[in-house]
């Protein structure tokens, strides 16, 4: 009986130690500085989405650099657009829709998490770079003229956001 208890105790402790040790699973250690940068990225994106809800173009542009690179959700021949273009698009959304909200993580199959950064599996090098993010969710809105609700899936495949240096480069696929 003592032998069984000893074996069970060893198995349970081994499982606890293994599951609590993230580096045993991935071998990657993320610095506190990178964790803070990642949280700053999320805060900048939430400012971006709040600007839509508040229809505040100044808040919208406050997280954009003058050199922003933007690829709109509708196909335009893969032309990368700039600051004036994204400002104009923001104003167009504000005029055409009300109650614009972003539902973080909604619509992502297999996970409820909205924010991802770094790359564990990639054709390129594995990294923990918090400045390259993928953001998933859905936008919900009401068309101003028709008063009908609509929504769109949202995936930012490359984002560099920063509340301190005021820049965001986005590629949006809706």
C-alpha cells in the first residue's frame, strides 16, 4: 500500500511541476519588459477601438504615426495606404455606422484570446517580439441610414502599436 501511495505522490508532484513550468514546454522565457510592451500594445489597440465607439477622430489618430501603413479590408490591388487614407476611412466609418464596438476574441475558432504576439512556429525564426501582434475579434455596428445591425470578422495580421511612441501599422483582413 505504501508503494502505491509513493508512486501516486510522485506522479502527482511530477504533473504539477511539469504543468507549472512553462519553459519545460516551450523552452522560451519572456522578459518582464516584453510582457509590459505586449500589454502596452493591447492598451493602444483598445484606444483605437474606443475611438470607433466614441466616433472620436482625434483619439483614433492619437495611436497612429504620421508614417502609418494601412491595407484596407476591401481589396485595392494590394496598395498600401497612409495616414490621410486611414483618417478618411475612419471618418467614413463614423458617418456610416453607429454603436461601433470590437468584441475581442469573438469568432476565433479554438480560442477566446484576442491578442497574440511573437512566433513559436513559423517559417522564419522563433521569437517573442511583442511589437508584432495578431488581433482577432469581430466588429459590431449599426448602419446609420438603414438602422440595421451588421458585423465583420477582424484579423490584424501585423500590428505595431505603442501608446508612448504613437504608432500603429496595420493590415486588416475582415
